[in-house]
């Protein structure tokens, strides 16, 4: 079969969605299929936190539509959800090719836009929601990342297939470089600080820690739409041990995380089931304590509560987070390596599930 992938970004761009789809494409190609990739020819990091987002995404959709329509005829079109409403473009491309459509939801639009107050619950939202509902029904299969996301799709009458994202590093086995002797105890938020991520609670917890004269540092590493607001709020709080560093190269990311004592993942409760923080996948494979600040009643929090040296807190629980971090900084936990996620096995299972879906398209 000939399989056409549509996404805003593909490698060498480092966007996680593009890396995952490229690896899926390589696995399908190794299984004997012909694969093709259509991207928007934009730069992921260059667009983070800058204005003109709507214009950039409309241009991306137009590029993807034009290039997708005139690619060699495909049997299956696989699309992700960046930029928003890419499924509509993918549906038009699939109809033009008389191909089956598989849609992998990474971010659920327009629901996220409504939850974050980016669009009002009026005519525009209802129109886009109806359009997406029509596209879902045309899809051969809709794939989601977890149970919460599957539940969000039920109002559309969609029974989604759950395939969790995998760790996309070539060598996912955890390395263990020593934390430099006498290094300041550091907790780190690494990656995109998007509109769906919580950050004020982190800064408030760091402020409480500094009031107790603790030798604890909070490090933000990355970028994103909320980056400048977080940095400005840190200044307003007068934080002395809070640093903001740019993205690191993908090859250096694992080592940069292992130089820290605790890693952080956050999500606003309002977007539960509408996105899955991609940074979590890598962190589950690292022998480091993990802090989750987000909805405590969701599938992610339930998964994390079974992991040793992991704290799950709701946004606003700065006092509790500060106490947890302070206690953690005063001990030397012996992390249970056996409790880490088996990244290689997880990736194999996910790719096998995807190959089964694609094969089923060829037998109908």
C-alpha cells in the first residue's frame, strides 16, 4: 500500500509529533509499504511564543492541502492534529485519493481552544465542532493517546482506538551520569510551556522554598507561548534561584534532565483529555523523581501514582508541593530502576498496533 502522512512538521524539525509519525512511517516502510510525507515547511521552535499564530496555521493548512492533493495516489492517509483542523484537510485529501483516513489525535480541537478561552462558545466553535464531527465519521479509525481523550470523543459518537505515544529516542535505555558533586538541588520543567500547561504553581512553590532559605533551584528549559509570562512572574516574585534556559538539542536532552534531581510535568485541568504532555514519555524512562501538577482524577495521574518517588498535585497546591520537594531534597532516594517504563517494549507494542490498523485498511 501507499501511505501518505500529513503533519505540520517532520524531521529534521524536532517537533515530537513529526518524529513519532516519521518513526511510524519507517516501520511501515520496513513492513513493505510505500510511504510519503507532506509537511507545512515551517519551523517548530521558530514559531513558539511568537505572534501571528492564526496566519501561520492557515498558511500551513493551505500548504498541506495543496501538496497533499497532488501527491501520487495514496491508499491510506494518516494525519495528526497539528495545525488545528488538519483533519479537515486530510479528509479532503483522502477523498481526492479515494483513500482511507486514519487520524491520530495529539491535541483535541476545537475543544482546547474553548477550554483555554481562545474562542467563545458561539457560532464559530459550533461550526468547527460540527465540521470535525463530520470528518471523524468519515475516518476509517480515530486514534487517541489515553482513556481521557477517548471519553472526550464520545459526544461525537466515536469509539476511538487507544495507542499511547512512545519514546522516540534511538537508544531509550536510561543513562546515569552522576549529578555533579555539591550541585544545587534542582527541579526542572523542560520543553514547551504551552497554553495548556500550568506554571504559576511552580513559581509559587519555589517562592515558598526560598522563604525557607532552602538551597533549591527551579530550572525552566525550553520555550513556548507562556515562556515570557512565566519569566516575568518569576521576576515579580523576586525569585533568586529560578533560571530560564533555551531548548537544548534533542541529542543532549536526556543528559540535561539527568543532571537535575526532579523533573516536572504540568497540565491545566481544563484540558484533561484534550492533550497528552509529550515530555512525560521520556521522563517515565528516567531514574529521577517526577512531579505531576495537573488533574488528579485523570488517567495520567492514576498511572503516575503507581510510580515510586512521584508526587501528584493539583494546580494551586504550592504549599504541598514545596513541602514534598523540601523533603525530597533532604534525602537520597534509591530509585527502583525496575519500575521505569520499558521504552523499547512500549514502542514495539505501539508500532505493532499501528501496523495492525493499516493492514485492516487493506483487507476491507
